[in-house]
């Protein structure tokens, strides 16, 4: 039997609809009654004001937060540091929008009700450890690799359409990297840019130098990533055929707090290898769950 004091304690379930410049919060009691909604700015002071506002209603039990890996990454870090249980929630279901409409207050309330129901307990990734450092460096590396690939394709295209004398000089080199090395040494006459040959030389030299700079950038990022990944996953990187890139992707997908995967099946679901029933009527079959994706533009989800 609960004591009088325990029964008097009001346990609060919060919900947060996150945006770039503001977070809208809602507070429910443990019976689902809406206690209030409010908006807070995206800053350290705003996060603490939000936490204090939720605490003014009673003891915070848990908070459902949208976009824990992007817009609400800073708020999530503060809540976790303060010992608040945070659950990651998805956007409101389209049915809810048709029934009630869509406002920040409604979205925040729906996030709170999602946390209240505990229909799916999704623990957000921690973004305060070595894995977050790896994720940030990988984002920069992937961007550099894509830019390098684009520059190589553009250089190859310009070589094909260059004036005959210049094209013959470059096609003597069999590899695209060899052609780029020749292009880096070109000396166009900048006073005669109206001549296609000089314009082609300048364009090719610009692309070739960009490729060289990106090569240096990728090498510098790899120099930092290799020891970080090895320190975070020494047993994985010691396996035959597992590169820094493979292990780094695995770490970023799983997250720092890998204990949030309760078993092998939970990780299979993340990877899209967990079958789910999609039966209807007399037809029964299974389909794979869609694999989780990693967003390079922000902290991990």
C-alpha cells in the first residue's frame, strides 16, 4: 500500500516539439490530464527554463522529445545530464493532424502522450562521448569524398571536350589521377581567356588543385579517425576485413549507449534485417523493416 506522501506526489510526463529557434513543451500528469504548454528559446538558458517549468508541476518522470539527434540534441544532452529519462518520439501520426489539426502545442502534447503510453520505448543516442566525435569527423569526411568524386567527374568531362592538342596531351595519361597531376601544372594565359584552350587550362587546373586539397583533407580526417575508432571498438577493428570506415559506421549507427539494444533482435531491427508480419485476410507473409539511416547534417538520432 502506498503512503499518503507517495500518493500526493504528482508525476509529470513532458513532451517537446523541437524547432531551430524554439522548443514547445507540454506537461501531463500521470493520468493524462494536460497541465499546460509553453514555448522556450533554443539556448542553454532556454533549456534550463524548460526543465524548471516542467518541474514546477511536480516530479518529472519522463519526457518525450522529437528530433533528439538534430534540433533537440542540446536539450536532450541537458535533460540526460540532469537525470531525466528521455524517450525519442516520432512526429504525430497523420490521423492526429486530420482530427485535431497541427500546431506546436498539439505536437508537444502528442509527444507527451506518446511518452505516457510507453507504446515504444526508444532511448535516444548519447552525444557526449567518443562516438559523437567519430560521427562529426565522418560527416566532414563523407562530404569531402563526395566533393572529390564530383570534381574528378567534372575534370574527366572537361578533358573530353577540351581542344584537340590539349586533349591529346591529357589522354596520354591512362588514369584520372594522372590527368589531374598534369592539369595541376598547367599555365594558362589569363590575358587570353577568350580562347577556349586557355579557359580549359584554367578550369582543369582549378579542378585538379581542388582534388589535391580534398585529398589532403581526407587524409587528415583519416589520421584522426583511425585512432578514435580503434579506441572505441578495438575488438571490431582487429577483425580481418573490418576497416576504420566499416567500424566507424557501425559505431555511429549503434550509438555510444549501445546498451539500449537489449538483444540481437533489436540490432537486427536497426539494420533492417528484422522480419515483421504484413498479413491481410488469407494472405500471410513477412517483410523486412526499413534500415535506419544516419543524417550527416546533425547529431545522431
